[in-house]
């Protein structure tokens, strides 16, 4: 049985250090999912290392926020190329509160994060 997502929200989202807008960031990306949820990722990069990252959503459900937090938490401190190994399946397998109906949120979070990295890589060349 999955942990209750509402209990997870109460316990975690009000003190989520990865949620919000990063005002001093290097790169940014925003996406909207088929369900209407939105996701933004902000990353700060120094010498190919993600030194800080945050995600933000205005219309995202609890599953979107859970997926965003998982990606941000796993990306911070990683080399940009190591961070590209974060996959939706990693998020799904790691986050036990992510219900089957919310698994598409993992795709939204990872895709948006990849787009921020893509902006970095395009600018780097």
C-alpha cells in the first residue's frame, strides 16, 4: 500500500527547501504537461556542477511537487552529465507516495529539468 499523499504533503511541502523560485540562477526552463500542470526548473551551474536548483509550479498537483522535489534533490551537487542520468523511472522508484495516476508527473519534472540542462549545454558551446 502506498503512503498517503496528503500526509506526505502536510509533512514535507511546507518545509520543502527545493520549492520556489531561485532568483540567482544560471539557467531556467518551463514546461506544461498534458494534464495542465506546469513545472519550472532553475539551476545554478559552476564548472559543470549544479550548485543549486529549485523547482516551481503554480498549477501543479501534489504528485507534480513530489516529482519536482525528487529531481531537484537528486540533481544538486552533481556534475551536469551525471544529472542527465536522472530518469522518470528513478523518480517513480524512489518516491513511494507517487501513485500510478501521478507517474506522468515524473516525466514532466525530468523533462523540464533536462530542458534547463539543455539551455546550459547550448550556451556552453
